């Protein structure tokens, strides 16, 4: 479960944050017990706003950020039902810097049979993130963006004199787990990135 997120977070941790390495191609094998699902709507970017009508949300891109969505997508047949919807960075991931390269990655993956809530799906994401050296700030908890309820997890990791902050939000809908991952150098920066996310009025 959450293999797409595994590849996504690996890219963030190795290339997006520290920017000494090139962005690797995202790839992951899919288990045969995935439910039959349509390919997720890739969404569109217009006037600095990413919109996805299928999942009912939009994200306002910070001015001057770099879109690397295509670089992080796996277009192989085995990944045809999972997709990185949006991957943006404060600066090009290949640019060398000694500061954190803030990032936002949004992805959708079909949920396995038996997963009934975002909290259940979040367990695998939580385990993956802590395995990469992050410390959970608290237990995953319910979080609202407007009238839409998600599950939120906050993590931090020391890197030399810097502190990496990561917040992930997860929501289930239409047979998918949609994850919103925000990386920054402080809790305040991450919260500002979250504020750019909005959902359509009607959400179940």
C-alpha cells in the first residue's frame, strides 16, 4: 500500500529538499490486488492555479516556483492508475544550495479493498516518513480545509543546523487516496503553503 507515496517521498527527501542530486525517475511496481480504477484526472494549471475537477480541489502555486510534475510521474503501464498530480519546488531541484528547497507534491493512488478511512491509509505513510528519519510531532489527526475534512500528520527532521518540516494531508474519495505533502523550513512556512489549498463547496 502507498507505493506511489514511497517513490514520491524518496524523491522529496533526496532531491527536493537538499538539491545536490538530480531528480530520479519515479517508478514502483503495483500489486495485482488493486481495485479497477480509471486513470486519475491530471488536472490543469491556468493563471497560476492548479485545478482538479475530478477530486474537487485547487492549489494556488507560489509565485516563481518550478513545476516538475512530469519529471515525477511514472508513465509505465503498471502505474496507469496512480499519478503524481502536482509537484512544485521553490527552485529547480537540480540547483545546488545549502538551504531547504520547499516543495508541494499532490498524488492520487487507488486504495486497496478493506481501507475504509484516510486514517487507515495514513498508517503506511506515517511509517514510511518516520523510517526516513523524520520524527512525528503528534499522532495523525483530523484537520479541516474549509468544510473538507482530512487526516493530517506533522513531521520534523534535523539536517545539520537546519530543520526540515513536513506535513501530509490525506483524503479518500472516488476510490482513491489523495495525498497533499508540504515541505518547508518551518512550521509557519508549511502552514502558509497549506493555506493555498482549497476544495469545492460540495465534498462528501
